[in-house]
C-alpha cells in the first residue's frame, strides 16, 4: 500500500502541530487511498498521537535513541514514542547524519524500533559530489549495509527505505524519475529477500510532481518535508493521482 509520510522536522510546536492536524483532517473526507503518516517534533508527539487516534492519519517519530530507558539526558525513547502512538520511526535521516554525525548507531536504532513492533523508515541517499563522482549507488549500498547488518530477515519484513538524495532535500530540485527508478530498483534487488519492502522517494516532493515518482512501479511512497507543512498540500499528496 502507498505510504505518504510528512516529516515536519523541527518546525512546529504543540499548538501549531495540532492546528495542522485539524487542517489535514478537515480535508480527509473521502477514504484515503493508502497510508498517511505525520511525524511531528518529539515535543508534540503525545498530543498529536491523542488527536489522530481513530482518524485516517497515523503517527511516526523523526528519530529515536536505541535504548528504551535510562540515564540518557535529552534522548528520545523508542518505547515512549510508541506509547505516544508512533507506529513508524524515521531513522538515519540525512540531517541526522549531517548535523549529529549519525552513522554506526543507526543499526541499533533500527533494531530497537523493530523490537517494539514499529516500522522503521531507513533514510539513505548520496550527496551531489558523490553522485557526480559516480558513487551514488556505492554510498547507498553502504548505508543499507550499515543500517541493516546483523538484523534477521524475518524481523525486517515490512521495512521501508526512503531514498532521499541529499541534494534534493529542501532545494526544490528533485531526482529525475529515471534516476529515482534506477536507485529504487537497485535497492529492491539488494534487499530482494525482505518481505513487504517498500521504497519511498524523498526530496522536494510536492503536489505538482508526486505522480512522477508514485507512478513508478518501484516506488511505493513519498517522504515529504516542506510540502507536508501545509494542510492543503499534504492532503493533495495523500490523494495524489496518476
Ligand atoms: P523536502 O520535501 O522539504 O525537500 O524534505 C525532504 C525530506 O528531508 C523529508 O524527510
């Protein structure tokens, strides 16, 4: 089933998050064609989770730590994120890799999320320099390996991978559908042993271009930043049409 995920990043506080949720819900009168997930900042997670219960919207978190509890000041517990209602967790977003030097711990985060029955959305993607150097696939392949190594095939069933080329995030530039298709099919080939794998595309997705990606057989969803922050555009993304 298609998976449309709104990553609100560090943009909305509790009140603004609730307001955006109301706006989206008002626009979801017809049954939604796939799954729609919102990922508010951690500080709004509980309130948001309460509000979306028994609505067509599902909740996800943008990041978690790999321990559920303990003396880890300032970290986000995966267990508490789930308690708030999160069913999905974005892991290894390029902004986490870039600003918080995430790398090896991504693997433990994926495992922690799976142990709680949540679905990880593992983000992978190359920089422009890496693409121009002809290394896009080797970078993505290494990120997949680092993120998933040692985790059993059964546990990983239902996993989502978001292919987000770093140079397409927040820039208004997107990968060409051909490049997105090529990367998605390599990811699928690499992870062919996983049941129920979904590959999402992310990077400047908006109502005007979502069908370029979603109509590709290899792509089953979108991870959206900027265009998920307006009720109108997020609703349009949820009801995207070929
Ligand atoms: P934009 O849609 O704003 O380019 O952000 C993409 C992204 O990083 C989603 O995780």
